[in-house]
C-alpha cells in the first residue's frame, strides 16, 4: 500500500536517526491547503529536544533531503517542513491501485483470525421497534461491515429484550383487555396498545403491578401457560422486526435474546457468591461498587428474580467461552452507560482479564421535531412508518426529477432507507439527532441520496463512454493537470486511512463525512471539466479518475450499509 507519510517519515528518520520513527510518523500532518505541501512536519516539538529554533530545524532538514521519485520538492516555511508530491507519479500510483484492487480497495487483513462479537439493534419484544433502536441497528451494522472489511470475523448478535417483568404486564393486560383475534390481526400494534393500557390502568390500581410480577415469576418457574403466551408474543414481534431488517439490509448471526441466557444466571450468582462479591441489601443481593465511584449493582431481587445486569454478565461469560472474542462490542443509547460500566467492573472483579475487551459504544438520543420518543406513554414513532414515509417521499422526488427511470420503486426503497440510515450515522455518535425530512432527503445536502446520486453519476459517465468500471486501460497521468483532478485523487488516496480511523474510534460518521467530501470533490471536477473529450489520451486519464471514484464511493457506501446504485 502506498503510504506517503511513511516515505516522508523515512526520509526524516534518515536525517535524524536518533528520533523514534513511529513518533515522527505520528507527528506528520496533511496541510489544510495543498499549495502549502502534501505532507508536513511541524518542527515546534523538536525544538526543545534538538535545542534549535523550529525554523532552523526545518531548514536543515530541507537542505538535507534531496528530491525523490515521490517528492519533487521539500520546503521549510515558518517552522514547518513541507513535502510536495510528484503529482503525476502519485496519481498514477493511486488510481492504478484503486482500479486493480477494486472492491478490495481500502480493505486489509489486520483482523485476520480474530473474532469480534457485536451486540446491536436489540429491540424489546412486545414493545415497538422505534427510532432509538434504529441508531443501534445502523451503527452496529456499519461497525460490523467495517470490522469485516478489515479482516475480522464478526459475530452479530441480536440480544432481544425478550425476558423481564414487561411480559408479566403484557400477560395481565392481554387477559384483561385483549383477545386472540385482535393480536392476530393487528400484531405488534395491539401488543403496544395493551402495554400502554397496562401502565395507564396500573396508575389507578397498583395491584396490577403485583399481578404482573407474579406472572413473570410463573414464567421464570417454567409455567407452560405463561411461556406459551410469551412465545406467541415473541413470534409476532419478531416477524415485524424482520420486515424492518429486510428493508434495511441488516442481518444477524444469532437472535439470542435475554431469555436465552436465563438458565445461565444461577451459575453467575453462585460464582459471585463464591468469589465473595455479593452483599445482602434489604433482601436483595447486590455487588457493592462504592470503591469505584458507582452505585451498587443489583444481581438478584428480593423475590429471587434476575435483572438486566445479571443476564448481561451471564451472556458475556457465555460469549467468551463460545466465541473467544477479541472484542465484544455493545451498541446502545448513552443512557445505559452506567449499566455497562457497572457490570464490566463486576466481570473484572470476578478475575476475568478479558473485562478490558468489553466495549460499550454509546450514542445520543433521537428526537422527532424536538420530542423525545418514549414507550410507556405510547408516544412512539415506529421505525417501519419512518422507513415507508422515507420511501414514499423519495419516490415523489424521483417522479419529479426522472420520471422515466426504470425500477423506480426499488430505487426509491434503497434511497429512502439509505437516507434514514445515513442521517443517523452522520452526526457524531454521541450527539443527539433530530429528524427532519427536508434535511435527510436533500439530494444536494450532506445526505445518503447525495452520495448515491453522485455514485450513479460516475456510473453514467462510464456507461456513456461505452466502458465498464472493471475496464483497465493504460492512462497517462501527466495529463491530469488541474487542481480539481489532483484534489479528487488526494481524497481517493485518503480512504484507507479513514477506515482505520473509523475503526479505532468506532465511529461510522468518519466514513459518512468522508463520502460527502469525496462526492463534493468529484462533483467539482465533473462541473469544471469535460470528461468524454475527443482527445483519447485525456479522455482515458479522466475516465481512470471517474472509475476510481466510482469504486471508492461504492466501497464506502457498503461500509455504512447503503447500496451503491448504478442509476437514480
Ligand atoms: N434491549 C435493550 C434496549 O432496548 C438493549 C440491549 C443491549 N444489549 C445488551 N447486551 N445489554 O435498551
């Protein structure tokens, strides 16, 4: 792989062999403007070490480093040492590499033979699949694709919320106000109605809560009547969830929800006891975490039932045994941060060194027109409704822009769903996001449709040239003389670095931002210059640039779970 920072770092290291190579490498920067160079070393930090003024260091280095095959000029300017690449050489190398590697461009095998467990989506059975779970689904799916692209073996787990007192509530509500027919007809909406009604009624009559608890206890004790209802509610919910996953192009290796780990919690409680970690507190069993600045973590309730944390501990131990993970990643809302800190700590206190391989990836809240979305009150926006709305609106846009497009419905589906996923990934993970249709569907804004549209534009140029993206034609990079061409190429070059960054920060927005930059870079080039010119040599060179852009946009889109469309 071509790494221009590496070439620069080596040439500096040759001049200053006492410095640490890695440190030199890490200090290198890309100047904000290519007129100032392509790679720069700020010499300020070296000043103390070498007991010289930064400018002097830069000048001495500049005069000691001769121009090379890759760098035609080295300049010292106000304490910076600036390297200028030989542009034709650089462009030839970058474009050929992309065209050769094709769908592998940006990929690596650093993760070879390492297992990554990713726990994402995890909606709660019998409660609606709402936009909060959309973020977990979109982020988890993207992380999974990024890890896989880097050679890791990923195990995607949907840790469904399919156990807990909410089922007791639902059974009570169903027995009192529900009917088999209504649930069969209306599915999850009816379950949600019952769930909401339970909370309304329980405010007036608190004995309902006791009844719900006793139904849940029956479930835990293996009561067949309770378990049959539970299984039925679960099947109905899953059917609905799967519709959404199909639309989003998301899948999982396992649907092992909380209930799956239920028979594994006794052993956890026993182990905690043996290791002297449990304390009694008002009849319940807890792990005291005061020493670590955290509230106690409850493991067993007074009535003997387990909690969310108990099941998570059991699940982690099981996953470590089963998959021997290199990392186990949990994608949930930031409101659960304390929960994860607590039980990660408990795993550590149990003496498991792999506690440090457990990673919580938190994200901010999704709101719609500024309102938080909640389940208990019933003020929920269903993900499925959002997706179908997005598809409908996209179809309207296509009808007005390009009414003759073939397969309009299918394309609207990919673009509409893509728009929702993209907007969800695009803001920094930890930031709250607010949903606005105008923003996310804007074909000219920082959106999924904009990137997909640009990709289709590149495809269309290649088609008009009578070629395919896989064609490999020799081209003369000397002819790519303009700034737009060079800047586009430089963006293309940065793709592998961006993936590494997204992976190390577990931050898909690094990819979405990069894709917007790349699409903008391509569109600047496209608007300023004709590609299919009469001069065959120039045409070939420009087409190589288009082809490389097409490939890179497609690879990037796949990493965020969007479909690269050939036509829109
Ligand atoms: N079902 C939970 C929720 O909706 C998320 C579960 C996340 N995964 C986990 N292992 N705790 O908030």
